[in-house]
C-alpha cells in the first residue's frame, strides 16, 4: 500500500516578474495538467531517494542578502520511514524517522534528540515542522493536495513552454501570489521535478531560494534499518528545542 509521499513545491517555487511581455490569465490549464501529472508520479511512489542541492539568501542588516548553500540526501519509504542527511552552511546533521520515533542528530556537536512521532511520514513532517521549525527538504512535493493548494493560493499560474534545466528537457511552469513568485522545471519524460526557484517578494530585499534535484531513484529497495538511528560513540542526548535544531 502506498502513502502519497507530497508538500516542497509551492513553498519553494520564482519570479514571473523576470519575464517581460507575458500576460497571464490567472490559472493556465496547461500548467495545472503538468503539475497534476508530476504530483501523480511523485505521490504514487512506494519509496524514493534523491539529492537536493540548495542555495538560499539570508538577509543581514549590515550586508544585505548573504548567499548560503546546503546539500541534502533524502530517503523515503511509505508509509512510515524517512532519513535525511545534510551537509553545508546549516551544519552536518541527520534526521531519522522509523515509524515510531523521530530523531535529530548533529554530527558537528555529536548530540541527538529523540521524541515519539505520528504514524506516517507526512503527519510527522507536519508535527515536527510546526512545533520545532525543522526544515524538511522538498516536503511540499509529497502532499496529495499540492495542486489544490497552488490553485487556492496563487494569483497566477502559467505554462512557459519547454526549456532545459541541467541539460534535461523540462516543462517550465511559473506562478505568483502576494508573498512569492516561483518557477518550476519538470522533466518532460519522467515528470519529476528538476529545478525550483522562489523569490520571497514579501521579505526585505526579496531573498531567493534555489533547489536542484538530482539522482532520483524510484521505488528502490530500502532496508528498514537505515531509518533507525544508531547512537554514535560518546553521543550526548539533548532535549528537543528550536534553538538547538
């Protein structure tokens, strides 16, 4: 039985304002059809893994926008297994979810925190994200109501044709609302996301977020043991807190 793995897209999508001379009739049916197809592919997976390379701006009152980057490796197995490893400016850390327990581990500090978790991946993502502010890469992609959320929240969505992203032919979709503008590149053959850009037009200096997806593996055989946190030697247990995460 497959759990619809879905939420990273609409929160991570870029700027229609960069395209001069384009007139948008609010919601473009062609764009919605393509987004629906992508969502069907992603949410129909029994398991998956991918690499996510991100670049993002953080506003500094003295320096303006400062660029940061991270690389994440994501493994998911429906309905209740997930593991994420992160290297980059946000530190070297890992997230484990084995269906019962969610564990955060910081390799930089050799510290970990564990708490009971809900019974599914998406419930766990919602719970941990809302309560502790933990970032789950590409989570929006795996929500079943992704396209409905886009249609409800977007002021305009448009199909911009076929172009390339990472030397792969992609459908180019873009949209906006009063908080962000977005662009999304979807592989014309696999209908998997290849690249995503968001501009936060409601924040100082309009910071941007760029995500590049790579090394997609669809329905791989993933051992349950890889989702169970194994305590490293001398690791110190800490309490969950927003400050430490």
